C-alpha cells in the first residue's frame, strides 16, 4: 500500500475522531431529553433546503444553503437529533444574516 493510502486513512480517522469528540462534548452539555417530551413535526431534507433557499438573504446565500444542508444531512445519522437541530438553527442564522458575505470566504478554505 502506498504512502498516500496511509495518509488518506489517517485523514478519515482524524475526521471521525473529531466528530466523535464534538458529539461527546454536545452530549455532556445537553444530555438526552426524557422520552416523554413531545417531538416536533417531521419534515424532509428537501423541504428544509427549499425553505432555507427561500429565506436566504442573498442569491449567494441561497446557493450556499444547498451545500450546508447536504453537509448536515451526510453527518446527521451519526449525531444526536438535538445536535442536528442546533446545526439547522446555525445554518438558518447564517443564511438570514444580510451582512454575511459568503463570497469573501469562497477563495480561502482556511477562513471557512
């Protein structure tokens, strides 16, 4: 196996360990709620994306909504539901912020 395969495996393992740490920290701060609480109505990822695109403050933010929902959707099965909810709320905040300029960050991955 070439060196690049070891590097790729380490990168994947590193991302998984960071995700696990984020989840552990979240669950420590907000332990699971009692089962007797009333759940919110369910909706699809497509519906969430459609609403975020519609609510976005600018066309650039509307385009960004698709990427944010996609990223959240990919990691959601590994996270507690409340953590996913928090990320949806954060996405909404960014997309509604008229002063946020995603084009400023687009050229540099370090600033994102």
